C-alpha cells in the first residue's frame, strides 16, 4: 500500500537559518497537512511489535541540488504523523530511501510492506 504526502517545506531543512518560532509554525502546519492527507486513507493491518519495512520515495519540486541526508531529516514530521496514523511507534520502521526525478510541487511517497 502506498501513501502520498506533501513535500516538506524548505524551512524544515536542518540547514535552515530561520527563527525557531517561524520554523515551529511551519512544522506544525506541515504535520497538520500530513495528518489531513492520511486521514483520508485507510489504515493497513500492521502486526503489533513487528518491524515495518517502508520505502520512502522523495520527489523534489524542482531541479535544485539538495543534500540527501537533509532531505531525509526533513521527512521526520511526515514519518511521525504516518506512525501516528498507523498506530505504531516509528521506531519499528525499517526505511529505505529513494530519490526520484522532480515533479511540480514535489511529493513524498511511503510504501508499506515493500
């Protein structure tokens, strides 16, 4: 099962130089966007306490060069909200990251049980 979430805003990068209060507002709004997107999708059956293999495909909104480890860190709030949606601890995720060609607006895809 694949879930599609919005691409993280640039302010969520660990290298951002914005005021902490502004970043906190952006993170809160992004987490709410992810929650609303996930609210509209069914929850797959997850075996309690078992490791969950997931493939995270990061599709940026443009051709700018981005540091891959910063992109992974930017996905933290999306993964937190995804874990909440599934009703599991995100500690159980075994993530694999993929990076795709840019599409307008960007997106983040999470495939469960891959």
